[in-house]
C-alpha cells in the first residue's frame, strides 16, 4: 500500500476492495492499521485530545450540542426552513469538513 499515491482513507479502501477482493470491514481494518489511524496506534493522551477535538466551539444560538451522537458529531443544527441554509451554516460545514481531514 505504501506504493499507492492515496491521501484519503476511502481511496485505500476502494483499492483493497476492488483490486484485492477484500471485504469492507477487513479493508477498513487494514487501512486504519496502515495509516496508523486506529486506537492501537495512538497513545492514551492523543486519543483523549482527538476525542474532544472540535468540542471547544460554544453551543450558542442554533448551534446545539449533538446529544447522544457526541461520539461522531460535536454539534447539531435544527433546520426547518430552506432559508436557514445561509453563509454562517455553510461556513460551519466547511470548518467541520476541514477539521475532519
């Protein structure tokens, strides 16, 4: 896998599944290990830092706590009208995307 010029997790997964007929779960496991992105490849302090990454943004206005979905998402926004999709919301989505890279 080190000979591949991939930068994203999904690219490695697709390569393993398509070119080597590996199942989704096993391709994910191999990719996590290869990229050292699994819990076993980090020390405890790093895991704690990563777990709370992004949770420093305050919950104000329409930006709310994600509630029980806090393991994957730190915030949520209730949208009830199309007009609520505005520049502020798009900037939050872009910020979340950039932090997830």
